[in-house]
């Protein structure tokens, strides 16, 4: 179980690093726009990310 968790965290880092590596200018602009959002909007983005991630995990786990 711990190996799977570490593998998942490693994949998150890979995915997080793709955008700044491939399109640094677009990543910078997206990040700048995110800093202009209110706390509530940022929390909503986080909540949606969590929900999509959990749904994807459950779908893959039961497939």
C-alpha cells in the first residue's frame, strides 16, 4: 500500500511539472490569474479537484 501511495505522489509531481516545462509562459499567466481569485473561488477549485480525483480513483478501482 505504501508503495502505491509513493507512486501516486510521484505521478502527481510529474503531472504538476508538465505545464511549466512545456508552456512556461501560459503556466505563469494561469498562475497569475489564480492569484487574483478570491479565497472562496480558490476553495471551489480545490473542492472540484478533490471531487474529480476521488471519482476517477473510484472508477479506476472498480473497473
